[in-house]
C-alpha cells in the first residue's frame, strides 16, 4: 500500500505541473496578441537617407592660432538644415577628442552643442531672430540684404557656458564654425549666432556674437618668422 505522504506529494506535484502549464499558456496568448498588434500597427518611417561623401573641416589649433582645412569622409543627410547641424556636431565632437589641438569640453550627459541651424535665403525683409522659437523681436537686429544665404546657428547654453574663456580660443571656435560651413555650403554668405534662441553679447566673455559675420574661407596658417639677414660688412675707412 502506498504511504499517505507519497500520495500527498504526488498530487502536489501534479497540481504544480498544471499551474505551470496554465501560466505558460497565458503567457503564450499575451505574446501572440502583442505580436498581432505589432504587425497591425503602421510601419515606422525610415530614417533620413545619408551618403558618405568628402567634407571639409576648418580645424583650429590653439598652439599657433591657425585654422587648417582638413578633408574627411562623413555620412551626411541630404536635407540642408539637418546636414548643416550634423556637420557642426561632428566638428565639435572632433574638438572633444583627447588629442584635439583646440580642446572643447563635451556637453553634459552627451547633450549636443548645436540646438539647430537655420538656412535662410537673402534678402530677408524682417529680422530673422523674430522668426525663431523663443526669440523676442525687440532684441533682434536687422539682417543686411544681399544675395546668397544666411546661416543662423542656435547654440545650446550648456556648450556656451562650458566654453573656455579667452580671446584666441573663442575667436578660433567662431572662425572654425564659419569656415567649415562656408567650405561645404557654397551659397552661404552670412552667419549669425544665437544661444537658446536668444541674442548673446559674447561667446565666453570675448568673441562678439551680436553682429552678423561674413561667410568666408577662414583657413589660415601663421607666417613663420624670417631669419635675420646677415649684416653687410662695414667698409674700412680709407687713410
């Protein structure tokens, strides 16, 4: 005769198996419903198409105050405004590398330095700042009319607040940004800077952000000092 405790143990195991089977069946049903709902949902839009191409970065060097045009391969989107922002984000990322010749701190928590870039055809009848989000019209200054395009670069305050202070380093940052955009956007003629959609006096206490900069080739190298010319021998006095 089977002992009582063995019968209790047997039926306990059978009950546990049945409960586990019910849980598995319930989980399978829920997974099946989620899969059906996913298949019935609208397709997610494909990301913006990018193609790898040659780009030019005007890289600054704090050691000699130069800006050198450097060619790289980079995948950029085709939309002009998104393209300009991605290009400048790549430029700032290069400066955050350990071996950078123009060291700039990376944004906190990986936040980007560039909030947005606006490319506007000139001439512009109204102040451009008034058309930007969070901008006050009374603080805007008019943009001079002319042919070409105006690039409005909206910097994040986290990048500006952390930027090293100094006449040279601030001016090199602005010249590097302007030269990089000019090299890759041939119709660009003017560049303006904002911080969080608002005009700001300086980048970090020195470089002026209040006026519109001309878009030009800013690549330059310092002129090496010339060796002193040997002095001509003095003629001896005749007796």
